[in-house]
């Protein structure tokens, strides 16, 4: 699926310098064997021949499961929940953020906020 997403991004003419998967929240990371977002990002990374940075974006606190929440609750749930690792500098970089599900965009918005703040 990541390779197919990569093909679509090529068709769309996407230009990026680095791929950044949305991390799994801490509790979910412990409960699951893998992170589907990282699997998708790996396929896209291979197709676009771009570096994939896992761990550059991280949660600073626990969040509730988004699928059970209404849109306004989702935004509140993820507000100020992510940060960018101090070891990464994205100044001037075109960052392609990958997530496995996009419903309201609350998680994507939070990731963008954290990246812009960094």
C-alpha cells in the first residue's frame, strides 16, 4: 500500500525532502506489534527514494483513542501532544507527513503545529 501511495504522490508531482511518519502514541506502541504508519511511510520512502525519519516527531503526553471522539474532542485530545526531537532541524525542509488514517485532520494539524514551532 505504501508503494501505491508513493506512485500516486509521484503522479501528483509531490516534492519533499524527507518523510516523517506520525508516531504511535506511547500506550498504543506498547500494545501493538507494529505501527502501520511507519509501514506506509517505508513504502513511500522506497518509492520516492527519500529518507524516512522515525522518532523525529514524538508524543509528549498520552492521548485518548481518536476514533471514539467527536471532531471537537479530537482536536482537544491532540492539542499540544507532539513535539519535534531536538536532534532534528527541519528549517526550510519540505516535510511529507504520513499517517494511516485521516478523518478530521486533527492529528495532521497537530503534527504541522509541532513542525512549524520547531
